[in-house]
C-alpha cells in the first residue's frame, strides 16, 4: 500500500522510487529481496540475498537474474509475472545465508510481485524470498512417515497375510483329499474354499503391490509402472493403458519411489474422486527432464485445492526437484503432468 | 493319498519358510503323499543350508521371502548339496523373478495361490527331472520360450 502511495506522488522514474522504498524492505535480514527490471536485470538486491549468492551488493545492478541464483526453469515463472502483470510464487533450493562454511542448503519461497508505472505497464518486479526450510522439512517428514506407514502395511500384508491364505488353501486341499478318501460329503465345499483362498491371495497381492514403495519390488521403475496399471485395472475395473520407453530411465531410487507414489495418488484421485473409467499413463524423456502424463476421462476440477492428495503430490514432486500440473476438462480429457529433472540438483 | 511306487523309498523333502503356519500346512500336504516325507524344516537359509547336507534330502521347497539382500537367490542355492533340486514358492508373478530363479538353477516355481493345487505335481515333475512352472507365471511368455523353459533347455532367455 505504501508503494502505491509513493508512486502516485512522484513524477520521477518509478523504478527509482521503488528502489527507495525497497531499501526499507531490504534491511530485513530474514527476507531475501531484489528489484529487477523488465529485462530481468537486477536493479538492487538486499544484503541478505547478496550473502546467499556470495557477492557484494554492488556486484548485482545490471546482472541477469537467471544467471545469479535462479535456473532457466524459473525463467518461465518470472517471465509470466512480467507478461501477465500478476504476482507469481516459486520455490527454489539455495544456500541459506546463515551458513557460509560449510554451506547448508535450504528451501526458499519467492513472491514475485509486478510493479506498474502510471500507465499501468509493468516496469519491474519485486522479488521477496523467505526461508521455508523448516516447513519443508516438516512436510517431507509427514510424507516420509506416511510412505513408511504404507510400506509397513504392505510388508505386513505380503509377509504375513499371504502366507496365512496359502496355508488355508492347503488345509482346504488336505480336507478335500481326506473327505474324498473316506467318501464323505463336503469335497465340493472344500474345493470352493481352496478357490476362495486362491482368489484372496491374488487380491491381497494386488493390494500389497499398491502399497509397496517401488524400491521394494526390485522389478525396475517401468515394470512397476506397468504393474501399477495392471493392478488399477484389476482392482478398480477401469481401463488403464501404459506407454513407456524400451529402456529403463536413469532415475535415482528416491525419484523412482516418489514418482511411483505420485502416479498412484493421481490414479486414486482419477478413479475414486473424478470417477474416471479410462486412464492412460505415458512416461517419456524430454531433453533434460522426465515427463509423466496421466490422462483420464473423469470429472475435471478447476481448483487444484479440492483434488485429493494434490498438495502431497506437489510436495513430493518438489522434493525431487520436479513439478506437477493439471490441465483440460469441460469436454476434453484431463491431463496430470509431472516434470522431473534427469538428475536431482542440490546446488542452485 | 497319492500313489506309492512299489519299492520306492520315502523321499525326504526340505521345507524353508519363516512362516510357521505355512510351514505346518506344507508339511501336512506333503506328508499325505506316502512316498514323500518332510525330512527337514528351516526358518531361514542359514538353517536350511545346514540341513541340506543330509544326503537323503532329495528336494527343497523354498519360500522366495527366504532370499534377502544379504542372502540373494544365486547359484547354487545350496552349496552343501548343489545338485539338490529346488522349488521356489513365489508370491509375485513377476517375469524378472522367474528369470532370476531359473538363472540360479531353480527347477520349479509355484505361486502361492496355486500351492494347494500345484505343489505336489511340481514336486513329482521335478523329482522326475523335469521343470515345473506355475501356469500363471508363464502367461505372456512367448510359446517358443515357454516350451524351452519347460523342457529345461534354458536357464535364461532374451525375448
């Protein structure tokens, strides 16, 4: 609000006015701030941001933002703020200013606020970043705990219930053989008991499969994806096609686990919430990233906030340097897309 | 129950699974066969390897869960008795698991949902020098490869 007042009172260069106002913002040590012009060059940065980037404040004016602390992937978000005049938010992974040696990396959330001149045109952007490392650690702790819980349930089902069901089937077989030998009634029922136990084993195996993290199965990421599609068809009675490349992608184990979990959550949403009957999973490589599309014919939700599990899958994607989006609807198929870097970068 | 061959001495089978209930049921099922008897029960591979040294043990039935990262499925499964045939009880119908099993020299693979129906036929086939693979495990494998596997002509394959 103060910025608007100052702008309205001044006839001078709005960016200079902004810089003057931003000075007040820039003394806040816990906030990384920068003022950039429409050509994405720094006009001014705060001391805290200069510290993070390992430079003096005087180094920045005129330098390209993307080459100093942000990646090309962020360019699209920053550019969008310039093009649309609407505020944007992005999250990146950077060294925290409080830890110079050794460097400790943390998550920063950036608000990108467009600044408008008297004509209403965007004349610059104000970047304000705050440290969300603790929050992200807590979030990832919650996700990890949930994944661990699922894994334990999956293991329990696989290692215990499956054996008991197999034992029941064998006992039923023994009963059938004994009844038959003694020419007693009930062989048919004993036989049915065996069949039911065998069916229960098949169902339990599919449920356990759905609960296992991908790394437990050892069949490779693509095999697990195919298996997930098969299980989806079997468990939910919907069509689930999968298209994958011939060769196994070079995913880090943590990526494989998270991507698998994300696809699983998307499928659960598609079937249980959106009522989809046709699903298609497509995984491919596109230059420096892996892309996964899950297309479905169910209901589209304009607000991602109401999509069950969307926040968790977004966090999971971010935790491995990726992103999730959802598009389509109103007469067209809905497509969930996930982008994941071919290698996780832990360095800004 | 089950045929007894004249003059055929009782053949001893080793059972390896960490699950007590499953072990008891396997034992009961095998002991119904008059020419077969459970000659040893082990909860894990270490224990099983100790028992496998018994020359009278003609076959081992091993739970796939007995194999771990520390004790992977590899050839020979029982170095103390390398020629003793092994039947693997498996839960998953994963092709990779079947490939690994055959590469390790396993002679039979039976899924747990088919144990009641297929275990005894599998034991008999394997004791007769043949391979036995559960029908479900062979689904999706090209007919030519399937025939080669069952004939024992291959321990691994490339589709």
